[in-house]
C-alpha cells in the first residue's frame, strides 16, 4: 500500500477536498490528491514558519529522519502526518515524531522493506478507521479525545480556512491598524485559525471547537478569587437571584419551552434522540432582550442591565428533562465563561467540567469554561432549569472584546454561507 492509498483510506475524498496538504520533500504532488491547496514545504523552515497544513505527506526513505521534526512543526491543530520510512528506521521515526509533540503515532507496513509512520494532532486514531487505528504504537494523549462532534468541527474549520481566509486576515489587519498592540492575541488567534501560523501544542485541557485565543488563562472551574471581574459578576448574580429565580420560575410555568439547538450539527454533537430532552427559552441575544423577556420580569431585567457589558452571547433558560443527559462535548470558543444560576434543581443533577463534577444550587451562581470537555445530567424525575449566561473571559480587555465581536460576526456569516451552500438543515 503506497502512502497516498493510506491517506485515501483514512480520509474521505470529501474531507480531503477541504484540506490544506503539504508535501515534504517536494519530489512530486500525488495525482490522486484532491485538496483545497497543496503546499510544497521547505525543510529549512524548521521553526514552522509559513502556513500550517492539515495533512502532510513526506518521504524520508532516502532522506534524513530529522525532516519529520520540521514536518510536525507545520501541522495545524487537526494535522495528520503520513511519512514513508525504511522499516529499520521506523522506531527512530516514531521517537522523533512523538517528541515533536504529536498526540499519537502509528506504524503501517507498506511492503517488505517500507512502512508508513502516521501521527496526528487533535485527531483520534479511531476517527480514521481500522486502516490506522489497528497500528497505533504510541497511545493517544489525554488531550486527544474522540467525540461525535470532532469530524464536524474539523469540517467547519476547514471551510473557514478555505473560504474565509482572505476575509479574516483582512479583518485582522484592520483590527491591528485601528486597535494596535491591544489586540495582538486576537490577531494571532485569527492567523492560527486560518492556517497562516501553526498552533502551539495545547496541553491545558481547553480545546475549543472553532477559535482559541493564544495566551488566555484556562481553568475548567475558574476561581473567582483569581479573577476580580468574575467575582464581581457572580456576586451581582447572587444578589439578584432571590428575586430573579421565582420570577423566572413563574415565567416558565406560563410559557412553552422549545427544543434547544435542533439543527443537524447539534443533534450529532449532543447525540439527541429526543429533542424534548433539552429545551430552552432565550431571554437575551445579540446584546439585547428578546420578546420572551416580558416587561413584567423586572428583577431579571435589572440584573441583565447591570451585567450586560459582560454578556458575550445569550441569556437562556435551559431545561434538562428528567432522566436525561447531555454527553461530553466542547463549545466553539475559549474566550467565554458560562455562568449558571440554579432555578429548579432536583437532587441528582450535576455538571462535570474538566473531569470534576459539581451540583447546581437553587438561587446560586456557578461559573465554568465551556472550551473544556463538559457534560450534564439529571437523574431525578423532575426537570432541571437554570439561567445560563454567556460571558466574556475576565482577562479580556475592552479592545479585545470589541475585536472578538467583529471576528465572531465574520465567523457567523461564514457559518450561514456554508449551511446555505451545502444545504444544511
């Protein structure tokens, strides 16, 4: 089996057509490759200078194994490396690739004397089929997780790199010109997202599905003592909660909650077989109240007015049905902190983030970072209701928030275009 055949067996043609493929050394570009962009890589770019690639093909059967180190440095966060090596050098190649920071390594025999070393960043071997999964010699790292959303998230990011690269880089330039060094992290995040720069190895546990902000401090359960802005936000929520909670419980009793996130992507992400298991009532969106936030909800309006500048997205009543569970998943961004205020919390309801589970409490707020793996469940025979607030990470400056709003607006436009072009429901 030649390397290109192995690539084809591990990645579908549709997926490969959205990939940026790098070839090192550039002896030839395989005719059977159907890629969005093929880049002839230069081995001298040892520090990973230049666009990052999602798939890299290299042949070191007659070249130095050290080429593999340069190749790994050019992988994107989703990157896959396929390297043809002589069988007697396979062990050395595995050590070289593993030490360069990949999540796992596999060795597949190509013939009597040759084999292919396959390695990846942030792609679990089980997602590539038995052609690779049965040949893993270095177990996946703890940061490499196989989730139902992974393949869909990769497709979203590839679409952004393919269709939105020029628009996002132009936006980054405008932000830099208008806001200067204050938005360096945002600009760097855009450059990583579109593959202009390779992402650094992430061992923090945070793995946002779409966009990450370099240098942002992650914490599955952020300690308010460490972040005064978050502490002030939670104190405000707890101060308003005695009036907000009964007000919203009364609102729920008079309204009909609708299925939350019923599109095909989220059905796969949350493995929802029954849309009634997760329902919602949006009270605040696009930095303003919705019609569902009735004028009579004065306490809730007062709270949202006080904390409004910290809200990054929605304020939504979320219900988990009795005997229901939301499976482990990650959300799109790492620059947000979610705040939940318990409205109705029967016994047996918990939220696990980054491996640690905590219960909600009625009338109390709790904060977590949704870029970490998290899941929720309700083991009781009654619904669990919380008010969920999307808020900005407390380390963000006003300039970064302004820039991120513009970046997310562009990403939302790209998402709508993709759904329209590909006929998504």
